[in-house]
């Protein structure tokens, strides 16, 4: 208690005239709860582009201990601006302050601008502006606002409390860390929300009555998790000795079906890995451009695990040697569009560098591993027959197009892809969206709309400035569009999410909400670095999985493919970093049930 009190500075010295002058500097009790906001020190694995954002921690014992929130990753980032050539001018923040106005908290910070020099350094200077967000619970926040002051005059008059500077032991913070008092309810909710979702128990009915083998085979068990979410899992029941033709009572054992993929699933530099379940078979395709490879290979197996086993059936279906496409065999994705299996991909005609979106279509009844059963790649065009890379934004700038994906929602079909220009400067890759005709996907139904750009530090932290690799999960109510930002081959690559409602017009950008921080980044799963350019697939049991590339070292030594089950939290949102042990610990697979057979 005395240690924390000694760290509190005079409010007027700390905040000056820009802030309200009320501050909670009272004798603390052992159960006082504070939220701490801070920036982090940059490292090789966590650059200043990440560190100069708002991080949060919470204490409910007056500072004797602190728990970092959001995996100690930045939660609130400054938003970039664009120069006269439409290039990214990166922004950061520092000098954080917080205020309480009734039941609302305002988080503010000084804005900085980063200027890239020829030597690769990014000297910073204050812009004289401030960025700010509002929250009631430190879980959900308003959109970023920028202005000339931290608080309006009216807010200063209503301000009930200001943050104070502390020196929290055990936190990696740069400059000053600031804290503000919160209720025990808020602190408890933050701590509960911060707990990793863990396996809790398995619910198995004591008995069940069935009339057929199929009814029992379809019986699932429910796994409960510590956040209140559940997952119904398939069970492989032991049916030996059960006679479904006459009434009887049996005690039946079963093994919960659980897929545990090692990382990496294969020691090969597959980038942008994609798996699909089609006609009761699993198919794998990925970018394989290491060592100058210029081809697409497809694998087929009965299970996703078997796709990476020796002897798996595999064939090259497209290669530079016998086509006009000579470079950038990039980001192939399987999609069922208009009832046909298709591959969306980026290819370059000739020897230059000009990746553009193409589509290949499998013939009816064709074999996905037979190159003769695939159509030649066809380039995607806009409604007026212009290619996608030809002035899509109406600013007289052409560029490359790649990473096209497809999803259906609310009775409409959508395509999303990445677009990039070099007119004067690198624009950074940006995501475009349009409606697509599933029966004629070559030609878009609507003109491209700019969906998002790499606005924040985690999206343009090093290497290339990216919004790329979009891929959607569509639920009954929501579309979760995952996309990747940052350095595609580095340890700071990460996956973000745009969220929209299924029945909204998703070509209207205002109908999307961006998650404020990545949904998957380095060490969200221990020992996995730079995960990104992901896709999703649904297995034969109806479970959703994420495929991605990353690395098992923080060193820049290449990329490798990974697979993991996507868990859906209590609120329905996807959790992309649940580990195998958190999903279903080894040893918890065995279940049993009393089965009453009553034939119809």
C-alpha cells in the first residue's frame, strides 16, 4: 500500500491544465481495484509499431499483483494517415491518460507520426494531436477519435476522476504507466474475461433410447468450458454386440473424436494452406513458391490428418512449364461456387511481376487431382469487363490483385480480395469487396468497394504493409472475415477480424466492425510465431478448423503449415488459439452410456 502511494504524483504536475483536476488519491485498502494502461518497450519480436499502443492490466489488491489483459498485446492503436501518393504514414501513441465521467472512462494519448527514412529507421515526432476512446468496462471500446485536446470543456467540468502515475512491478512498460480506480465488479469481470478458456467437463446422458444404429452413431456428447461455452463432439461408439433388430439394454463405451494436429503439420514451407471437404474426401492446396517452385499441387485423403502422411495421393494440376503463367502461383483456395468446385488463385502471365486474380473450375464429375479435369485459369473482371486491377477505385491507379476468397451470406454471394498499387509509393495491400454471381464468378455483379486498409501498427509494423488473405466464417447471425496484417513471413504477422451481420448489405462498409486488435498473433499459442494467411474448413462432424502458416521459432527461418479447431465462445465469436489440451485433455476421450434399443 505504501509502495503504491509513494508512486502517485501530484495531479496538477502530471496532467496540467488539459485534464480535470479531480483525482482519487485516498488511503488505499487491500481490495482496491485499478486498471492500468501503458505502452510497452520495443523488442525484435514486438516492435515499436506494436509497443506504442494502449496495453491494459488490472489489479484487485491495491497493486500487490497485476494481471496483464489481452495476452499483453496492444488493444488500442493509433490510426495511420495517407500522404499525397496514397502511401501509409504510420502513427503511434504515448503519454496515456485516463478519466472517469460517471460510469464511462475516457482513454487518451498523445499521437506520434513515424517517418520512414532511406536507412529503414522510423524517427518519430508528436503531431500535437490526441487520440481517444471511451469504455464502460474496458472490454468494449468506442471507435477511435482524434482531436486537439484530450477532453472537451464540458467533459472537464463533468470529470470525476483522473488516472495517476504508478510504477507497477512485474509489468513491461515504457514511459509512465497510469492507473485509475474501477469497481470490484469491473475488475472481477476483467479478470474472469481474461482467463484462458479451458476444458471443464463432459456431459454424457446416463441413458438413451434409440431405434437404429444410425441414431446411436449420431449421438454426440457436450463438452463444457470455463467461460460457459460448450461444444458438441462426435463419439465413435463401440457397437459390437448390439442387436438393433430387437429390444434390449446395453452399456456402450465410446471414444470422443478429437483431432490433435502437431505444429507444424508438415516440415515444408507451405504458405497460405487451404483444406476443403468435398464429396467425402479431404483436399489440400497451398502456395509452394519456395526455391522457385511455380505450380499448384493438390492432395487427397480420407481424413485431414492423412493429407500429411507418407504415400498420400498428390498431383500437380497447374505448372509454369506448360502454361502461359510463369510466376506468382499464389494463395490458391478451394471454394464450391454455383455447385462447382473452383480454385481462386493469383497468377502472373509471362515473366514479369503482375499477380492477378484468376478462377479455375472442375468439370462435372471430374477428379480434383487430374489436371485435365480443370479449366484453364480465367481472369476475374468487373461488370464493365475491366480487369480487377485496372483503376478499381477511380483514382487512375492500377495495381495487382490476389488472395481472392468467396462466401455466401443473407442470400448474396461475395468476393473479397487484396489490391495494391505502386503509383508514387506503395499503397499497402487493401481489401476490396464486391458481389459475385455464383453461376458466372468470372464477372463481378457489382463494382469493387474498399473494405479496409492496414490502418494500424499491427497491420504495417515491418516488412510489407498488408491487409491480405481474407477468409470468412459464416454463422447463423454473423460473418467473421479473418484477414492478415503485417510482415507475411515474419514473427509479427497476425490475424485480424472484421465482423458483420449476415443479413446486412456487406458491400456497405459501414456494416462492418473491425476488432480493435488481432485475433491471433505470435505466442497466443505458446511457441507459434507469426501465424497468418489463414483459411477455414468444416470437417465431416460439422466442426470448424483454421489452417494457417507460421513458424516454430522467432527467427526468420521460413514458414510452415498449422491446423487447429476453432472454438466458439459463449457470445458466438470465434476463438482462434484454443490448444489441444484446452479443447479436450488427453485421457478425457473415453465415455460410456446405457443404451435402450426399441426397434420401430
